[in-house]
């Protein structure tokens, strides 16, 4: 905090400053690599010994492309290592906090963030700069985090240490690219913190830095981005349900509507998954309700998107009924377990509640995802299959639950083979409308799709 922004940049590029990244998860570990790339000596701290061993062996998360190569490069260069000890914080000039924040039963869970903030406060030295990067609700930076650090350290923000907030904007499957290219929003609890954090973060991205007036502005910026997507996906899902009843195709409607420059209809499907959108809106909802504001649209969007696996279940029930079958005793092949297309991450996927509901109704549920390691799927309780053939063998229904590019490219070529493997009459439920319905029907399938009203086929 005694240096000017330009002096900090000089020292980073000369390799003279050390940073600690607290939390080596899906965003923290890629951030650690980017910080090593710009010149920092980086130590990552994580409470999970398995994560620390993984990093020190030169490996990253398998479902994040290119991350292992980055980790290997910076570990071998000596610029990156990992530890379970928060004593490393005391040797660091800049401390990034990138621990997970989730919502459970519609309530934010900041326990990991609180514990990390206490540990940082206990170990950090006077003059350090702390930059919070976790997604949080309004007032968390200047409330929970600041208070925890000050109480644990006996130091005071801006007088003895700096505190800034800069949420990470990155999507699973492309975190490294996004960190290096997206603009970063930065706020400080004081002008000194803002300027130093902006200088440091500006080194990591070609997209530049957007300085805002306070941490609460930056907090709402990040939440607004994800709420925007959640609400617009919910709108698309509701329009899709209407299209089904009308016997029309949502995609045709959206293509035509989106030629109007102020219309940007999103893509409906099985639901919304991942580590951000199903959780982050509740951070804003929780704060709004606490100050007697009811964010009805945001609440409704969450309910709509969470209802889509149930709607898909209804399509399966109806489709099997038209085949003269019931869910109980039927074999259902769920194609795709990742939470989004071309991702290898199955956590917080809308496929999970669908599979659970099918099993609860007595179906035999098999899961096939060519991108997700089969051992990971099995560890999550799925009856995972090695191949498409194994998944659809004697199945009564196949559900396209994730719109992987591989499925889009290969499934239409393999439809006749899939039909041959399945029990007749066979049903396909296309949650993302990746198949040609006329072609599917011509082969002999019963076909149902989210947002695609076809009448009888």
C-alpha cells in the first residue's frame, strides 16, 4: 500500500512481488496461473489437501481445457505452488480471495468466505492489499469481509491494508480465455485500494478495467449479469411452453423475432445449471427481501427455470404413454450429464433432478456423456455407460439432456442405429431441439421436444 500503481506494475513485471490466491477451485486456480504469467510469484492456499497435491504435481482440473498445461508450466518454472497453510498469507503482498459462494434452500452460504476472511486477517501483514473475487451479495465486501479481516487482524482498512472487490467474469470450459480477455470490474473501499487493484488486474486482461464507485456497485454488476441471463432464459422457457401448446417451433419464432434489433430471445431447454446462475440470483433476492423489496421477476425466473426438468419429465411420461408404456419398468437413456454444451462438468446440472425423478417413478436410468469422465459420473451416483450403444440398448426412451456439439454432429447420422438398438415403439425427447423432427419420425420414433409443438407424429 506504500507503492504507487506504476511502481506496483514495475515490481510485478520484475518478479519482485508475491501474491497468495486463497481458494484453488474452478476460478481460483486459473486466476493463479494468469497471475504467474504476468510476473507474480504465486502461492495458492486451499483447505483441500487433494487439491494442493494436484497442483503441486503440475495438474489442474480435468474438465477445464488447457488448465493442466498452464499449471504444469508455472509449477515447473517455480512461479506457482500450493499449500494448505494460511501462514503463506503473511508472506504475500497481494491476497486474492476466490472461495466458492453458493445458495442452499434459496439462502446464501458465505461460511467458506467468512472462514477464509478470518484466516486472512489472522495472518496478513500490514500494508497488504486484499482483492475479493468471489461472487457475493450487496454489502458483503464492506460488511462481512471487511469486518472479519479487521477483527481478526486488528488492522484498519485503507489505513493499514487495502481491500478491493473485482468479481471474476468467466464461464466453465473457457475460464483461461475469459480471464485474459474480458473487461474486469473493480471497486475499492478507498481510492488507494481502487487504484492499486485496478493496476494489478489490468495486467491480467486485454479487456481493460472498469472502475466503479463502490464495492456494492461491483457486487450488483456481477449479480445483474447473471440475473439478466436467468430472467431471459426463463422468458424463453415460458415462450417454449406456449409454442408446444400452439403446435409451433420456438426456434422458428426466435429466429424471426430476433431480427428486430431490440429483441434477444434466449434458448430454452432442460433448465439452467452450473455454479453461478442457479445460485447467484438468491444473493440479490436475499438482500432485497431484507430491505422490504420483493424482486418478483427474479424469484419467478428461478421458479420457471427450476421447473423445466419437471416439464421434461411430463414430456417423457406423455411420450411413453403414446407408445403404450409407463415410466415404471421403462429404461431411459439420458444423453448428456454436463450442465451445459461442450462442458465436462456435471455438477449442478438440470439432468440430475430429471434422473432422480425418473428413478423415483420406477424407471431404469442410464447416463451417457462422452465428455464427462465415467468415474466422475459414477461417483455422483449415475448408472453411467461407456458408449451410446450401451446406453440405448433395449431402452424405451432416449433424452437429449445436454446439447453437446458432438451430439448435434453425430446423432442424426446414427439415428437408424439408435432406433435398431431400442425397444419399439421408441421415444426420443429432445430438450434442446437438435434433431430434425421429420427425420426422427420417418425412422419410426415417437418424438417430443421442449419448445417444439408437433401434434401427433
